C-alpha cells in the first residue's frame, strides 16, 4: 500500500526512479539496506576512543542540515510548520514510523519514532544496553537546526533496542 505522500510525489512528478538514479523532490538518493547502517555502526563503535558513534551523529547532522536547507529554499518550508513534511519524508525513506513530532518555541523538538534501524539492530544482536540511532538523531538535529536557525543538540532518551516501546529523541538549544 502506497502512502498518500508517496502518491502525491508521484503525481506531482517529484519522485523518479530511473536506471542508476533515485530522485525525490529534486534530491538524489540511494537505497541502502539496514545492514549498511548496522555494519557502519559496528565498525565505528570502538574507534577514536569511543568517538566513532559521535562521528555518525555529526555526519547525520551535516546531512540533515543540507537536506533541510535545500528543501527550505526550494519549497519555502521553515520553522515548526515543517514537522508534517519531515514526518512524511522520514516515513517515505524507511527510517521509521513517526508517532510524534512536536516542535516547541525556542527550538525544542520532541520526536517519538518506531525506528526501523533499532528494530533491525535488535533482530541482529538481541536486546541491548544502549541507544543505537546516532545517525538518525544527528540527521533530525541538523534538520531542525536549519529550520530554527540556531545551534541545537539532539539526544535519544528512549530506544526500542533496549526494550522500550518506541525511540524518543529530544532536540534542544545548545546550552552554552
């Protein structure tokens, strides 16, 4: 069953699959299996005195900022009203089923998501003892940092990989 967002993209010629290319809203994409993220996380986890997972967060943040800037400029999407757009895009991309995106004044955002990666991670390793969505947290932090035009920091406070019912991400202004 196709989501209504997916159908609208197809009808508006904003989603194209051609040989060698995937383009959504004028942005090039690639498809990766969740094993790609699993192997990436397992490889970097022990690197650089434990900083490897921070690097995943940082790469996600750069990616999120770049995507948000592109969409903000192209489609005039900004601030808290962009939450529905990002919910649809996250679900379309297979990152998970969003239960809540709640932007608040001052740059704070609460996100609850059934993370596809956390579910995959658990299927490979069993219930763990740590949150596993560093890349996703970074990406969402970058998105909202660009939307709010201020420096933010994101943290996963709940995760299905450690037995909780959903993953919860809190993004808030960097305290300085």
